[in-house]
C-alpha cells in the first residue's frame, strides 16, 4: 500500500463504496483512505439517482479525507482534484491522447466523439473548448462528493468515482446508451485492466493532493478539460425550472459554472453545484456547429 494512503482495501461486493469509507472515517481512520469494489449493489449518483454497472465492468472506488487543511468554501476542489487525477490516469492506462478525457461540469469524466458514435471511432480533438462538426459528449465516469462537519474541527469529505472500463456498448442500459461510453469503447475494444488503472491513479492523486495541501489547485487544468465551455447547456435548477444558456467558462475560485445572461448587469450568471440539480449539454442544432 502506498505511504500516501492510511488504509486501502479491495472488496468483492458492497452496497456503496462511499458508505464503506464513511464507516471508516466514523471509526477514526485517518486520511487518505481508499476502497474499491468489483460490484456495488446500492451505488448512487447526485440527487438520489442510482449508479449501476455490471460486475467487473467498472472501477468503483471511494476516497476519504479529513480536510482540516482546506477552507470549507474550497472543499469542492477535492472532487475536482480526484477527477483530474483519474483523467490523467485513464489516458496513460489506455494510451489515449492527452486531453481526450474531458470534464462534464463540474467533475464527471466524458469523452467527445467527433462523429456522434459511442465507440469504434476516434475521439474528436479535446484541445479546444469548442469543437467543430456535431460532436457528442458521452459520460465515461461519474463522481459523487459527500461532506460532513465542514467548518468544525472534524470535517470529512468522501469522493466516490465510478469509471466505465470494460463495458461493451451493446451492453449499455437502454435508457443511457445514448449518453455514455467506456474506456474499452474509446480504444476500439481494447481490454483495460482495472487494477492497472487504479495503479496509475493513486500516484497521480498523491501528487495533486500534496499540491492542494500546499494551496496549489490545478485551476488551469480543471478549466481546460471542461467540455461544457463554449456549448449551450440546459440547466435544471433546484426549483425544477430548466434554462438554456451558453456556457462561457468556470470559476476556479468558487467552482461555479459561468453562463451568459442578457438580463444580468454583468451579462453573465454563475451557478454553484448546490444551486443546480442537473446540467445537460444541449444537442447540436440541425445545420449548426
């Protein structure tokens, strides 16, 4: 086990890896602790949504932190840091070009396909914020952050991430097949070893967490990987109202999504995670780019 981790375990089947780490923290385990599992029976996403994957098809893990060293208003950077480390690791483990793995605000991992396919083709360039043609952005990993005790002397943060690894497109859930992909699909059916991906992830996470503890968050990297920037997004607010806006960027100080707003004196509006239930990248307009 790397010295960076206070505790690391691999489990066969769990309800939720986040719940396992929560129990560890409650029992006094120090940071950073990590559990991964072959299968989750009660995995969850944001806002009570479920998260499921066939046994062995995804890298399912959770991390536990006690971020006394991070101001409460900056704890969002932990999830961003985990996502960036996993994006780096996935590109190395698969041989995908640097920048292929994008972030769907705020922290989910996605791959951009130039021809709208979920696999069996080459991902479109991820270097720029906007893309040419009619690219489709498909989710390859979901991230869920949960916190407790922020602002007290015992803050806790749990970051869970599920990465679709060896999952064939013809086995995707029917209701999600149009919006998801996997690392194996991104590499034309190449087998991606979950253990190898985890082995690439941990040292990259360590370097980024050490930097964050020193006050250095990779804001530029977080900005550059955002797939939402430069696109029209449908924003579902906590009030249930959906608004379509052009996303112009993200704020590395607050983690906010920045969209244009003609009615605002500044011409823009900023949404933080707690104000939004869901963000969906709007389909391309017919005949548009």
